[in-house]
C-alpha cells in the first residue's frame, strides 16, 4: 500500500515537473504525403513525453488556410511557400523540412531488352507533347541497344493538386527553360498534353492498363506496388534509380543552398548519387507565437523529430535528412520566440 | 406562412370554447409552427450556402469578371482562370448520361410496372434500388479498372474505325474520357429514373387503362395513353436524375481524364466543374486560386437552379398547366 502511494506521489511529482514547461497538446493540419510518418512520430512522442499532437491530413493548401486563420498550432506543406504566398499570411513563418521524398517515373512498355532510361530532355519532351512515339530519336539516343516500339506515348499526370506534382513540375522547370517559361511549377499546372489520374492510384492504374503510358508517382507508392521504375539522368550525368539513399543524397547535395534558404527546391541536385526528382516536406510554424507553452512544446517536438524521429523514417519509405540539413533546422529552432522571448534553449 | 395561420384563425370566429378545445388549438398551432420552422431551416441552409459561396468567390468575381465564364485557360501558376472547359464538361457528360439513362430507365420502369409479373417486378425493383446505394467511388473504380480497359480495347477502336468520320468519334482510344464518364453517370442515375418512374406508373388510376382497353386499344396503345398521362412525373424523375449527374464528383473525377480542353470528340478526356473542385481545392494556395475554385461552385449552383427552373417550365408546358395528373412530383 505504502509503496503504491509512494509511487503515485513520485509519478505526480515527475508529471508536475514536466508540465509547467510546455503545453500537453498541439494541433496541426496540412499535407497528406507525410501523414504516415507524422502519425508514427506523434504516437512515439506521446508515449515518451505524454504530449499529444492532433494532426489532420487535409492537404497542404487547406493546412495553409488553417495556419492563416490561426486555428492550428502548426501547418504542414509539401510545397514551400513562395514569397507571394508568405505575404498573404499575417505574420512571419518558418519552414522546417522534416523528411524527403522522391517522385518515381513509372512506365508501361512490354518486351524491352533493357530497362528504359530517361533523360531530362525526354521527360520534358513527353510532358510538353513533343515526343509522341516511343521510337523518337531522343529516346533512342538515351537507350542505345534497345529496340523501342513505334507505340504512341501517353503521358499521365496527377489531376489532383499534390506535392508530388509540385516536385515533378519544379524538376521540369529546373531542367527546361521552355517549361519554366510556359508552364511553371505548382501543385497543379496547366498541362500542355496527356491525361490526368486522381491520386497515385489513379496515375498508377492508368499506366498499368495502357501500353505506352508513362507517369509519375510517389516513390513509396511505386515500391509498395512494384511498378516498373525508370532511372533518370542526374546533373552529374549518371542514370540513378529513385531510392531512399539517392533521395537523401539529393538533399545532401543541396545542403549549401538549403542553409541559405530551406525553401530552395532540391530538384536536379548536384552529386553523383543524387536522384534528380526529389523534394522535401515542411512544417510551417509562426516565428513568433502568442502562447509560450505551446511554442516551447512545438520546438521540443521538432528537435526530437530531428534527433530520435529520423531513425523511424526509412521504415516508412521516406528519405531521412542529412546532418547538414538537421543543423539548419536546429539553428532555425533558436529563432522561434513567444512574445519576443526565445522558447527553445536545447540543442 | 404566418399570414396563412392568422387568416385561418380569423376565419373561425372565437366561440366560448372549453379549456380542452383551446388546448387542442394551441397544440395545433405549436405543431404547425414547429413544422414551419423545420421547413425554414432548409431555406436557411440554402441561403447560407449561397451567401458563403458568393463571399468566397468575391475576389475572383471582381478580378476576372465575365472572362471567367468564357475563358478556356486554367493556369494556377500564372493565376489565369477560365471555367469554360469545366462548364462544357459538366454539360456534355450529363447530357450523354441522360441520352443513355432515360430510355433505359423508362423502359425498365414500364416493364416493371406494367408487363412483369408483380413478384418479378418487386424483386427487380429492389435490385435496381440497391444500385442507388452503391457509393460513387465504387462506380469510379469500376469505371477505371473494368469499363476503361473494355472501352479502350474493344468499343473505342470500333467506334473510331466505323464512325470515325464523325468528329464525335475521332482521336486516341484512351479508355477514360467523356464517353466513360457518361456511361458511369448513366449507370448511376438509372436507379433514380427507374424507381421514380415505376412508382408514378403504378400510381396511375386503373380507370385510364380500362378506358383505353374499352375503346378497343391494343395493349401497346393503352401503354401509350398511360405514358402520356404520366409524362410530367417521368420528366420530374429525369430531372432529379440530371441533378445527380450534374453534381456527381468522385466517380467522374476518376474516369474523365481531367484535362481542361474542349474537344468535340467523346473519346477525348475532359473535366467537369465538380471534378476540378475535388481535384484542386485541398492543395490550392493563393487567394485568387481558391476564390476561382469557389466561383466554380457558384456557377455549378447557378446552373442547377437554371436547369431546375427550365424543367419546371417544361413540365408546365407539356401539361398545359394541368395539376390533376398523378405524380406531378
């Protein structure tokens, strides 16, 4: 009996000691792409610290609206906010990249002697509607020794606004001046050709059913569904398959640019092993908060996600952040304030 | 509402009523007011929806004006928004669905109500109504994974080969596109037409049938008389079905191909107003972009109102203002 009482008292004291520092619950809303890893993190963090984080995966755009309205403590977006979008928000916001993701090029061509290899010019040409048959000379030049069929090319894109499309179009804008000029990069764009499927499953379904089709899906989706994935030529001139390692290599290759501005797209990154169609997903946090307790809890969580959280990332098919980018986040955490006072002292 | 109440009260002059009678009158009034309030809630809900949608689309209305309705370019990157391809897609896919669903639905209803043995009729009607309870995403998956390969490998190549001289059937057999969306929508709205039209035919007075037979009409001629009398009701059923087709979102999004181009070909991919909202709203950032999407909702709403109004006029016109016909729903 005594022992139980003593234990209870001890537990109370520990809890009481933990409480005053921060809030016990946070709410967030936004991107659907990182939802699996976020919910894993929130669950693990709850078990370790008792802090519960309620996250609604309602889409990046809707998440940004909630941040704007101040109804959530943090937002999450697959696309970094442009300067124009930042101006629409009431206060300054900081971006914290959490995990990396890659966009895999999947295709449906039966009976090739060797796997198809793609170059930036081929991908741009296909989505621009300039390459319309598979035995086009640009495709042939990148695939020596492969007999390409004269089949028509069907370019499939995501019809719904998505971070995947943002990464893909950012890549096309980075490798093609023409694309940047005419189409641009966004979660939805005005596609010059091809047809749209809803969601990863919609794109994959169309590609799988249609001979001659090519599309882009999240790497995790392509892996889990064993789709035929094409290697893409990177800046260093090597054909690289999308993988967790090659995505992390892309983040690593962009580390210097990210240190200047974490919003820099990491597409077409330098480095021999970097997969070129890669991206980051972000937490969006107001730089100055009105609620010191919540601000501290959120900062503690982000610090934890950078430390312990990164170990859980690869099991769920996300690419972990390289140390250089974790350091950028840790430096930014120190910028967080509540009513002007710093909220984060730890590392 | 309230004027009707007071008028009713004034029409029956106060008599030295017993307490019980007074109580019962009070109960009547409370009852009537409560029911009136529930009816008012419907108006309130619609009013709030209109208010919110207009408010949300105000920036787009101000910036884009009429160009929104006639523009064909939808470019979120450059912040240019024109909704004509979506308006076109909604109208064409729904029209296509109605062309297929109305004859099929009315034919089924006539068979079930008039020709089938009563027990068979009841069973088939039950099965048809089951179709109405299937979630639309299931129809979408069916359209994408079953109907699309079938259209691509068999139907569309045949159409291109034999009817390809018509602009309607030119192009590449994608399998998904306007034709697929029209078929999926038709399957989705047939149950509405069948069950309503069947009820209406069953509600037609037996004397109509008997009179036709007594005058020496054949069975087919009798059926003609019956259908003629039931026309306003059947039209009403078709309009309800059209309403569903216009607003259907998920299934159409999955099978229409989602491109914002206007094409004469039924085989080409397209987009509808509901599908573009479903596709782009959650990830849309930027005030004008969100506002343009909200304005699409406003246009869809207006379109539904216009079509319903036209339908009412059509019913009125075909009946010459008759209100005595059964089932003028």
